[in-house]
C-alpha cells in the first residue's frame, strides 16, 4: 500500500466520521430542542409536574430545564462549544433520570415503561459523553476553528 493510498483512505475515513458526528449531533439535539420549546409553551404544567416529584424550587428547575434543553441543545446541534454543551446535557440528563424515571418506586403497571425510559436516558448520556470526549467533528463551528 502506498502512502497516497493511506492518505486517501484516511481522508475518506475522516469525512465519513465527520458526517457521522454531524448526524449524531443532530439526532441528539432533536431530542432536546423540541422538548425545550414545548416546556416554554407548557411552563405552568411543567412546574406542577416538577413539584409533584418533590423537587424544591420547581419554577427555577423548570427554567434550568428549558435553558439546558434549548440552549445546550442548539449549541450541540451547531457544534458551538459542543464538548461543553454535551457534557452539560449529560450531567442534566444524569441528574433528572432517577428523579423522573424512578421505575423501582412506580406501580407495577408503569415499571416496564419507566425502566425503558431510564435505560434510554443512560444511553443518551453515553452518546453525549462520546461527543464531550471526541468533539463535534469538522462539520461544526468548533471544527471550522480547528477545535472539533
């Protein structure tokens, strides 16, 4: 194998990896951004739901949820400070998951669905940690500045 072949192979791998990073960021952001907008529209209901879980300062927590989902979600989508945005979202999801998907304390009829949501959230945290570890790729604002 010649060095030209190796270089071409590495370039195509990088392009494929950057494309997958872009698609992965978009899919992760797709979970958070619409949810953040919905929380704005249903702020009163959100506050009531948060309060029903015994979380203190439900209005503040609702505002934090909106800022995290909408703000960090948009940063993740566009790849602006994507590592930090992904880490922030990973922490957010890790904190809220046992509060809102505590399947072990649910009635039996709800346990399976809540356990599935709990495990899905853990997988989302994993995906976000991958972005935090490896960056947004070249097809991002971070990547354009050489920090992808």
